[in-house]
């Protein structure tokens, strides 16, 4: 069985959801998700965890947002955005946003599954994460308006990280303690870290053979292996 098939099957089982999210949730974040009154109905959105081969294993891209007047200014996130009327489903939203933000052809991306939805209280979005795989190495041409930098992170580097936290300071609110993943010296925290927490738990607990293969980079470039 290939790692793709193993992961597809693992993602079809009941997902850990809130329990996995809670491991990386900032201190001020409501769990389980509570929709804030006065904001209206949450907007639907989607992000893509895009796995692809590099020289020494599987990688996935993150984007650093530009600095702007908004709740996610300068943060590191997965490619994605809000659902538009032209999108038939969340998978198509994730592909469209990834094309726009990273400047790649997404026609070769294989659908592997969907993770648990997560509510983003500060921007009033419900995010439905998608997981995909591209069999070829990728060359990114990011949209400078939406992406300040693309971070290519080795998947194996995220599997066994100890839980670390940082203090996030806000000008008009109390500071919060936020667990984070280290990604090439950058810190991935908030909803993106919570999404990763669920996928990492699934990899480690439901596909342990392939998680170990990721760590050792066995046959990483073959389509039917890592």
C-alpha cells in the first residue's frame, strides 16, 4: 500500500478534530468553537496542505502574509481563502486560492482527504482544510499582493516537535500564550498550527510505518512511496 492510499484511508476514519486542535490552541481561544454574536454568520473558506517531493523528503508550502491592517497581518499560514460562488466545493476553493497565491498549476494535485473544520474567531471564518499531493517538485511564483514569502518546510521536521509556546503581544488586548511549530526558524501558530496538529496526529497514530519512512526519507521521490 502506498503512503497516499494509507493516508486517504486514515482521513476517511473519524477525525480527532477538537481534541487535536486543543493541543496547539492559543490561551485566549474558545474551545469548542463558539461563534461570536454580532458578527453575522461565519464565512466559509478553505486551505490546502499541499505535499510534494523535494530533494530529501516530502515538503509542504506555507505563505507569510504581507503586513496590512487586518487580523492576520504578517502571519504564516497555509495557502487558501474564502469560498466564492464560482467554487463548486471546498476542494475547488483550496485549489483556486493556491493557484492565485503560489502561482502554480494545480491540475496535477491529487485529493487525499479533508480535515476537521475550524472556526477563526477574529476574522469570522470557518476553514475546511484540504490535503493534497503533487508528484513533482514545484516552482512557486507567488502573488506579491497576497504573499510576502513562501516557506518550503520539510514534513518530517514537523512530526516530533516538542510543545513550545510564545507570548503574543497585542496593542489593545492582553497578551496570549500560543503554542507553535518551528519552521525553518519561523513560528507557525494559531489556526494553522491547530490544523497541522490534527494531520500530524493522524500521520503518527494511523500511518506509523509511513511516518517513520518520512523521518528516514526512504525512497522519497517514488510516486508510490515517500
